């Protein structure tokens, strides 16, 4: 991040920062609100949004008194409007209202909306927010070059909130990009790290969302269980930092204490360590380029005892290879990867397909990915919708292959 971007993002220490939280009722949104609650003298909430949790949104509105609130489901707008009656604020519903919340001029917009649904709000926020705190990887996977180019032209700083990319963002800021030899993303391994393929084939949604370290939503937890989350993060790292994918490795680190590492040509490796609590990473983005105190428990190395590492097993977790393939192919492939995965995860959570079917669907749809460059956001939207239709037809037909393909992590 250049000095001009840092200067634009900075505020005089005595001024309260205006913040909008898109996806305020989810896991990351709630962690963000906790920090805003604890640091009320430093922040003012401008806008809050939610998908369907209208009760949670109403409660947050009464506590933080934003100027505007939006619920994604139009059927819940009456409940929202009635629930905040008497507060001096406006409300809205549906995609236009979410975009309106994103377009309100603020110092920082926290994007905690899960999945592809965050893409259009992100595009709306660019140029309106000094800092975009991104807790959404799917939009960068699908439209990263468009987002980063527009952010640069409009003067919005992109600050990642994902633990791995926040770690790399901070390490590269401290130690520079010159002579970087390799970037490392760490992965917990998820709930099925030691399971056999036969056991994984019988895995239930409840087992898949039971992450051993992190408190996350259902979709992200399933992505962690398949390791697609890490595959998406490989692509996200490419979008954010611009290093060739061959320079980015994934290492399984079950303790989730080291979030990212940067190796330099002199043989030195710098690591970012923190407890597995999203508030550490959110605080960095909220206060960037300054710092913000958090209530996160401090690391006790004597109690930890040891930190362990493993190489990902590509035969049980082919999602990493699929993501690398999609990034190498480029064009529509990353968008297809994400759309197929979102459709398959939704079907798995609904009990319509098995756990191993998720990567089977993704692999099949990637084999059909159209060639050619995506020139504008409408191209991305069209590919996303077409892939979801194909995924639905594939899963309804029940013609999935018998086993996922083993792929190299190379």
C-alpha cells in the first residue's frame, strides 16, 4: 500500500471514524460490532445491513443508531421498519438498499457479506469509502482485477480481514516486497483433517460445520472442511498481492496460531501469530493505518507447547488443486469455480448431495468453463448465473463421478 493511500485513510486522532457494516448479523459482523461497542469513543456507525436476520439487525440498530439500515430480503422490510420506529433513521430492502448502504460516504466499510452476493455492494462502496475492510474472498476470486483497478482509480484502500491475507498484508507492509521468495497461507485442516475418504463420504452437514478452531458461518465452515476455503484464498492472494501462484504455498497448521508467513531470499521467514479470534484482524482493518486495542486473549507459549505443520493431502482435499487450475486458466474459470462451489455447498447443507460431491461438481463445471476474458462486471454476473444453472441440473441428474480426482498441489 503506497503512502498516498495511507494518508487518505488516516484521520486525525481526535476524530471519530464513520463505519458501515455490511452483513452485521453474521459471525464477522458480530465481531465487528463488538469492537465498535468497546470503542464507541472512536467510531460512529453510519449503516448496517443483514440478509434475513431482521431481529438481529433491529437490535443492532437500537444499540448503534445508524443513519440507515437495510435487509436483503424484501419480505422482511416491514418488520425492520416497524422494529426501528421512533429511531431517527431510514430503512430499505433488497439489492438496491444494500447498494445504498454501501454507497454512503464513510471512513471504513466492513464487508462481512458471505459469498458472491458481496460483489455488487463492494463495487458500490468503491470511491465512497476510504477503506474497504474485506472479509469476503469470493468477490476477489470472481472479479479481483476489476475491483483492484477500480479501487486504485477511486482512491479506496483495500484492507483484507481474512486472517491469512491480513497477516500477509501486515508482514509485507513491515518488511517490504523486495526479495520475497515465497508466501505461506496456513490452514487448520478443518474438522476432517484426519478422516479417511470413506468417512468423509458419510460426513453430515453438522459435522462439516463443526470447525475445531474458528467460529464461522455454515458456508465458510464447509469450505474449510473441503479446503476450498484455502483454494479461494490462493486466488485471493494473487488478486491482492500480485505474486505468481507458484510463489504461494499452503501448509496445514492445526493450532491456527500462525496465520501467514513471508519468506525472503536471505533465508529469513517472518510470521504473523495471533489467537484464532477474528477481532484481531478486524481491529487492524478498522483502525488502519493505526492500531486498536482488543480484548482478545494473549498467547501463552508455555501453554501452547508446540506448533505443528503438515502438507495438505491432495487426494482427500482436491479443492486446492482445482483452485490452482482455475487461477492458471484465468478468464471465467475462477468465477465458475466459485459459483459451482457455492451451489454445491448449498445443496450439501440442504442434504441433496454428499460431502465429496462438492468438489466433484466443481471439477465437472470447471471442465466446461468458457474461454475468454471477462471484460466487465456484467460478464462476471452472467457466468455466475449460468454456472449455478448448470450445477443445479448436474446435481438433479445425479450423474456425479464416483470419486474426486487426485490433483497435485504444484
